[in-house]
C-alpha cells in the first residue's frame, strides 16, 4: 500500500549533518549506542502532512511503500534555518556567574540561552543561533508499515509522542477512550501531549469523532 497524505506511517530514521556525517538523531538502538545519543529507540509513528517530521521527509514518504528505504536531503531553510549574524552578541565577562569558556551553554544577562564562541579580554561572544542553523541534513528513512486500525494508530502515535506513559486505549463507537493511571497521569509530558494527540486522531482518523481521557489517581 502506497503512502498517502494523512496516513499513519511507522518509520525508522537516522538523521545526519550532510557536510560532516555527524549523526544527530535516530530511532535505531545500535546507531544511538554507537554515537552515544540519549534518544528513545524503536520505530515511530508519524502522520504524513501533520508536520511531525521535516517537510522534505513528508514529501518523500508520499508514494512510498512498506519496505522502501529513502534518502532525503533537508536544506537549511527547511530544517533549522540559515545562520543569522545578528544573533551573535557580545557581553562583559563580569555579567556571567562564574567562569565561562568556548563551547559552554550559558544563559545571557537578558535571559536567552546560547553557546559561547569566544572569551577574550573580558568579553564573551555568545551565539544564539541553533547549533544546526545553516546546515543541510540527510535523513535515511525506512518505511516499516502503514497503519489502518484505529487503535493501533492511536497506540503507535501515543508511544511516539509520550514513550514514558503506559495508556490503555479503546474505541467505543466513534469515541476513543484513553485511560491513564497513577504516576503516568501526573507526568508533565502527558499533560503537554494529550491535546495534540487528540487533535491528530480526530483530524486524521475518520473513525474518531472525540477523544475522552480518563485519569485515575490512587494511593
């Protein structure tokens, strides 16, 4: 079955910086271990067209089939943007608590987080661009499956969005019920993700008209 826009697709991927071949993200455990990346491993479920992956990756997925392996280049303007010279600022070293050195991540006196480029003569140059700004990326993507069952879609999507939460899902007519208990219900990541999850399920799965969350707290 060829992938169409709006499909729930299970994929593996590895992302690299084009010029240096540095691995920046992956769903494959062996690649994460090899490159010392602290990321969740295992395939993820994305909704094609919902902006869950870079736009060029979404475009490449359309028309692909399970088993296909894709290589997709993501230019800077479609990834973390071009570098902006105006986002490099200079501060007095005395404005920072403690000593700072090139490569440090610091919070500037005006409350922004950036990376120290240089320390010289009591002056500190800080770069507020994203570390990958101006860099082209290359993604190797494997299409694992196209999901059709509503509960399977919901389980995969929830596992992708909040892998630390164990939820029980049930489709009751056109109502998707999601039950979460105890510490999972109090998980801040769960609180942040559930509205987005509900919106995706209602918008992209015709069988779902509403999502009901049931959260139970016990002693």
